[in-house]
């Protein structure tokens, strides 16, 4: 059972947060290990496993980037530790950005944060409609591959931002 089925919501890059939270409370109450204290060890173990699965699913579905990754994995378009090849143009732009960052002083760092934020908006723009209008069985693999490209580009930019903050 995938996370969307568990929470009885449609597969979406933007799950309904209210329904998600309501279902989380219902499921958490139903499988909370404290309610199984008088049950057999096997039933306790199952409840603990279910509770853990519910928590992991909820944390994934409330995080926009994690939802992107999860749906791409569901569609078998993203693999763990995949060596994804970003476009040479994007990589060249990132190399130039990293070189400029290496020479930047503290005042210039905030300008880079702003620049990276704008880059994130620029790379999201082409997939915005795909993400917002995703329909299971209608959205094409080609469109999902564009989302995958965005996912890896954003991941790259996030690493640069994390480096700035250190």
C-alpha cells in the first residue's frame, strides 16, 4: 500500500493538507502502540510497525520535495543513489556560480542567496503546470521526466545554499 492509499487521498504533488492531517490523526489513534498494551506481542509489533509507517508516510506527504521524490519513485522514474546527468548548460552555470562563491565575501553571500532563490523559481516555472495539474493516468511520462529534471536541479541548488549557511 502506498502512502496515498494509506491516507485515502489521490496521488498528487500537492496533497490536501487538511485531509492528510485528519487521516493522520485517525490512523495514529487506530494504531498507536499504547492501545495495544494488553494485546499479544505479535499484535504489539504489528501496531508499532504500522505506527512507524504512518509517521514516515505523513512526514513524506507534508514535504513538497519529498512528495516529488516519492511520486517519481512510485512511477519507477527515480532510483535511490541514481547517477542522474544534468544538462551541461546547467552544470556550467553551477560551476561558474561555485567559482564566484569561492571568491565572495560575507556581504556578497546574501546576494548569492537571492540569486539562488531566483534560480529555483526559474527552474520551477516550466514544471509548475505539471505539478499543479497532475492527474493520475493522464500526466505523461515525458512530463514526469521534466519534474525529475527539476528535482535534481533543485537538489543541486539546495546543496549550494546549505554550503552558504555553513
